[in-house]
């Protein structure tokens, strides 16, 4: 269904305004962009499609021979792709990307439509938006999510009517009980930290409830999380910077994002992209900037890792710009390390040791453990095909260890003096794994221990950190295994996992 929302559209009868309605939690919103750049932008992921087209011969080899053969022939296949005029066309000269490829003109990528989806990405409607309405989108979606009456006219009324036509508006009803004022693992890299004085949300990537999932186990929605004082985004990959989730939070919610000097293939200018949708309180944070939210002091720390290589690469001036966040509420200290690891600019383990000296030890470290250790040619078949463009030939056959694995995460936690570590940032619930994000943990499929290990791998690594004679030596850091929907109580100096329906893990542990 395609609907054009324009200022000249005639509104429906005023009777439609009688009862307040709100945006339904049963649907997701997605902003669609028109990408007029020559090579494609990271905003739309068209740049990844461009790289795959330029490497069509390699894609064909994989279909015939499998990925293992492609990896074994990496140097041969990539050299041929460069020489054939396909991949080579993206470079101005060897090792130097064309400026329009490395820095797609930001103004040539613009939002044009709002897509309404059911779980698992089923499209319900695509609502085309007029240019004049785009700058007010966050205002209207935020107000409508809380509950409102139909606007009297103009493009806002036209959008309201289009949403009503696909049952995206429902009676307001009572607000759900928010999670405990502790720390709640919403899922993947989304964490709500709710000390007594503030409500903070990190990397919101929210999904609608659905009968597809057990009745006693449904996703936490923005309404479930309650009012927020601030939102923090770690980096611009779409499973961390999800504009559709942010639209539910409204135009006035403070949103803090990493500073991006210039939009590139590796980093979306999140300040630009949010402000053009009408978010009014977006602030970039540079490394070591700090903000005060209630009694919480949140410090942005360097984000090393998840770059195209762990060592030297083309165009080091362009980065997957990101921040780790340190949260200190005066009573306890937590850090969120998402997809951190090491790259040519630094290592999260050394950062942890420095932060320990500078800020003190942690109560909780939230950390990724997936590793994503792959050979560069594997990027072609991932969500970051663009990374391949930054890898020098001498590294084509060298595995890149982009993020922490379980042992690295424990190294980081020990260096930071953490009392406990929570493995996260790799899916964790059916609404993620049905989209291919993270391992299946319900017993219905084989878990790949290399690509997507279970979070239990961190507990196993912690139990056998070292050895003396016949004895295994465990890590002094306790591993807290949380499932999406779990909260972590930090009262009394000990951490305790809290569960409640309808967000209680239903599968075997």
C-alpha cells in the first residue's frame, strides 16, 4: 500500500477526532530514503549493493564452490575484481577511493517515506511523505505514541488517516508498569539503566509484540520502558542507530550520539539525520565528553574495534565513529562496551586499564563477545560489504578479529576492575534471530560457535581462565547471564537477575 501524504489532502470528518488514539506497539516504523548518490550511501546500504555488483564474479564463485573456496582464493579473486574494471572503478588510484564513493554527498540522500511493518519485516504500508512534513515527523510520531486526537488538517491529518487505515492507531489504554529502577537488558545492545534519579536508554532497537512469540515472552516496547530522560547511541550501524525506534520517543527527548566530522561509507552523520526528521535535542559527544542527567554522569569513551581491519588500512581518517559509555550514578558505575575490540588506533583492553585508573573500577561491564573474526572477502556476504574497500591486498588473506570474543571481554572486564560482566550485543530473543541477528537459543537450530556463540561461552571462559596443576583458575569477574527482558538488581552490593511476565525467558537455560 502506497499513500501520498500532502498538505492539500482533504481530512476526514471531524468525528474521527472524538477519542484519543495512540500508535500501536504491534507495528514497527521505518524511514525510507531516496539515495541519489553515484555509488550509494551507508544511510541506505546501497553502497553495499554497489560493492556486491562490482564483485559479481566472486558471488558467482561462492554459489558454485562455497564460501570456503572463496576464502582460500581470496587474493586471486579480489585481484581479478580490481583488474576487471568492476571493483577498480570505485578507486581514483590504487588504495585511494573516489571522493564521491568514500564521502557520498549527504544532501543527495533524503527521507521520503514512512514504512509500517509487522514483526519479521512484513510491510503493511509505505506512506510517502511531503518534504514539508519531514521536519515535523518526530514531533507527530512522539505525540501520537503517547496518545492524541486526530489533527484537524494538513499533512499531519493525512498521515494520521493513512495510519488509521492500516490499524496502526489503537485506543490509549492504561500505561504498563515500567521495569524496576535497576538495569534492564531490553535485548541485543539495547539497555535501560534506571537509577533513582534518571531513566537512560542505550542503543534503542525495539520490536513489536506478536503472537509469533510465546504469550509469556514478548519484546519490551517503548511504552514498557516508560518516560526517558536521555538516549545514547554507540554508533551508526542500523542495529544500534534505529530511527524507527527513536520516532516513538518524540522530538524533545535528549539524544546523544558520537560526533561525526563528515558522513562517509563508514559512519552516518546521526546529528544531521535526526535533525532533518525533527528531533530537536540531538547533541554529538566527542571522546571524553561528559553529560549530567539527574544524578548520573555519562562519559563518552573511545570506541576501538569494528573497523574494516585490526591493523593498517586504506583511509584511516574515516572511521566507524562510535562511543562507549561510562555511567556513574554516585553509587555504582557501569560501562557499555557494545562491539568494541581493537584496530590500528587503539585497543579496548588498554582503554579499560586507563579508565580504571582515571574513573575507578566498575560494578557492571556490558560487553560484546561475538568476535566477528572473518577473512575480508567474507564482508561481501555480510551487512558491511563496504568494509572490503578499505582492506589492502597484503591483508586479503589475513583474518580480521573485529570485536572482542569471550576471552577478550573477560580481559577487558578484569582490566577495568569490574565486579561483574554481562555478555550482550548479539540478539538473544526470537524477534532478533528470526531476522538473522544472533544465535537461536530456543533449541530449534544449531548454534554456530564461531560466528554466533551462545552467551554461555563467556561463563565457560570465566570458569577456566587459567590453571595450576589439576585445578582450573576462574576469573575474579562474575558473569551475569541475562536474557532479553531480564533486569539486574544491584542492591546490597550483589547483582541479582529479576524476571517478570510477559518478558520472562521461556526456553531451557
